[in-house]
């Protein structure tokens, strides 16, 4: 069978294109915002590292950038280890980190393209007097 680069073989997975994947959040499980808040509290160095990468980017004259590009840079450059396992960053948190960076650095608001959040009941990002997420 010869395939061109733009063609992809169909796999016999029995999934139709109209089927939706099951809900990712188990009933009674923590919301994305709750998981982000817990992760951010447990690993404050992630925000600090993203902030440093952003400072370098802005100082070098960089224009708009996607938060995922910073996430990938952090993945490749980070030597942080958690419990003996390689540290993992959840892509689901990128939008929250972009909003947090913009909240703490309003001058960066035009650097990230922020989309409407799809999660229900998402509170607006608020910072307390110590500049931490409420």
C-alpha cells in the first residue's frame, strides 16, 4: 500500500467521527480550576519559571507568543523532579497560567491570545493583596 504524505491510513478502531469521547471529569471529581489551584500551590516554581521565560522573551523584543511555547521550553529546560519521577506539566493548565501571567503583568496582556474558557462556573481570576490567586 502506497501512501502520500497527506494521506493517513484508516485504523480499525470502530470509532465514528460523530462519537464524542466520554467526559474527562469523573462525577464528583475535582474541576480543572480546583486541580490547577492545587498544582499551582504545590509547585510555585512553575509560574516563576514561566515568568522568567516571558521576561526574557519580552526583553529580546519578541512579539506575540503562545503560552504552550513557553510550556514546551520549560519542559525541555527543567530539571525539576517530583518524587523521583520526571516532572510532568499538564497542558490543561496552560490557559490558567496565561491568565495568571496577564493578571500579574498587565503589560503582557497583548502578548497572549486569550480565548473564552469553556469550563462552566469558572471564576474570574482574582489576586489577593500578596499577588496570589484567590
